[in-house]
C-alpha cells in the first residue's frame, strides 16, 4: 500500500473502503430542533446551523469498550444535570405542605369518626393520601387474623399533587432547561419525596385495644406497606415535577419527552371530560349505581369521590380494558349483552366514542408535529400511553382482603375495584396504536 492509499479512506480505482473507521464510528443525524450553541431553530436533518454554522450532527462511538467507559463517566456526572439543593428543598417543602393539609383533614375526621379519628394522626393521613397499602393484624384469645387493604382512591391524590405543584413552582420550575435536567430533577424529587414517605411509613404504626361484650381483649395493629408507599410516592413526585418543569423548548429538543408530555395531556383532558359526563349523569339520576351494587356506599362516601373513581374505570373501559366493580366485570365486549339499563349502556358507549375520538386526534397531532421524523412516533406514543395506563391501573386499584380478624381461619374473599394491570398494558397499547395510526394516516391538511 503506497502513502496515498495509507491515509485515504477509499480507493481511487474502485471506491473500496481502505480504512475500517466506519466499524467504530458513525454519524448521527440531527434529531434536535435547536442549535446547542446559539439555540437557533433548525430544520430536522440539517447538518449545520444556518445562523452560526455549528455542527448539528454527532460522531457516535460504536466500540463497546469505549461506550462502557463513557457510560461510567456519564453516571459520575449526573450531578451536573441535577439541582441537588432544589430537589431537596422541593421534596421537603411539599411534605410540609402535605402535613398541613393532613392536619386540616384530620380535624374534620375527629369530628366525624370520634375515637377512631383521634387514633389516626396526620402522618397516617399523609400515607393514605399517597395511596399506600395497609396491613391490619389482630390477635386475641380466639385467634389471629389479617386483612390487607389497598385503597386506590384517586381523589386522595389531590392533596399530594397540590403540595408538589406548589413546591415545584416555587423552587424547581426554572431549574430544568434541558431534557437531561428535566428528567434528572424529576427522578430526584421522586426519589427524595418517596424516601421521606417510606421512613414515615416505617415509624407510623397504630395499635388499638378493643373489648367485646365478653370482655375479651383484641389487639389491632395497623401498618402501611413501605414498598407500596415508596413506589406510589415516587410516581407521584416524578410525574408532578415532570409536568410542572416541562417547557415547549425542551419538547422540541427531545422527541421522547415531547410525546410523553402529550400522553399526559391526553389523559388529563380526557379524564376531565369523562368526569363531567359521569358527574352530570350521577347528579341527574344516580340509579345506575344500584346496578353496580355500590349505591350503599353512597351513604358513607362523597358523591365526588365515587364519580372521580368511576371516571378512571370508564376511561379504561374505553380502551378495551375490562373494568372490575365488585362482582361485576364490564367490558366493551359484553356491555350490550349485560343486564345494565339502556341509559347506562348508552353512557358507556358515549365515553367509548369520546375516548376513541381523543386518540384519533392525537394521531393527527403526531402527524402534524413529527411527519419529518425518522423515528416510529406511533410506536413510541403507544408504548408511553400503555405505560401511563399501567400506572393509572396500579394507583386506582381498590383491593380489600377479607381475612377473618377474630379467628385463625382465613376467609379469602376479596372485594376488588379496578383495571387488571396486564390486560391494561396489552389492550391500551394495541388500541392506542391502531387509533393513532388511523388518525396519523387521515391527517392531510398541509
């Protein structure tokens, strides 16, 4: 090989590759809309900034050893993206605000629940508002029993969300200016907030002594499950921080963050619309609740709480997910043959059409904003949509195990309200992909 060939990448005779640099490096085209140097918006796929001439492509190392080494470097430099002080202040302040709200809520419970309300401290109320699972055990001369309770009452999330929103607006909103900063700060707040709540769950136990008519003492121990508290609190903290910290500029720089925010917006808007429909129905005529066998709970539970919970389940129903309400399982496949009244069936069908229309419009929106993107935006959208639906399924599940508290004989009857999580993931992914695909293809206004 002569000197010219030694330093050439291609042969002048037949164009054959002489150097194997392509085996280790590749050029990654521009996926970001803004120049990293002057922040001028550029056309997708551009190699150079039209304003300053800065390179928009990246040289990506394909060598496995180098990738591993760079990953270690990146992990060690996560701190450069995280606003550690603000993460801590945001988490602590949100817990303090939630504690104040819990004290107010406890004051109302003391009036309505009497002695039992006095036994519940604001710390227990905070844990309950984060939808933690509760384990209740009893022991007496008669025997030992246990009850497991998961109260995924969506309306309880209002207090933690308000606390986190206020704290994020005050201390975190302007600290996330890039995609990396937004993700790292959201994860940071989620973890710190969840750790505080997990510690509270470990130190917050209730012990009650009661006596029956025969003066037989029964000891009740009530404890929140630390694992469920940590997971739920992390999700609440992460999503709240992400939503408040999101900016359109960040969305333009990262397609995944952009689509994830669109998925959150879809659920928020859709949920409000479904809530309005179910609320109007319940106010005008609540007889349909008798069909579900939950009318008796209306004596003890506020109507708004029932409506907010049913709205979540109806959203799942509209995604081809069977909704479980006590002994009833209702899905789009059995609704017409069910024993429900015609008016009730009509409401379900209206919600189904509404949700389908929302996802169709989302598909059109994807075509409008990402038609020149080489990534499979429909697949990304459906994966993220099914992920959010899985979170909703997990948080909104009401599961009460009916183990006997006074004997050592276990009764395994379970009262369940919710959406099966595995079916939720599969159904929501397939259904959202099909509808978004149709909307994507139908959009042709440009």
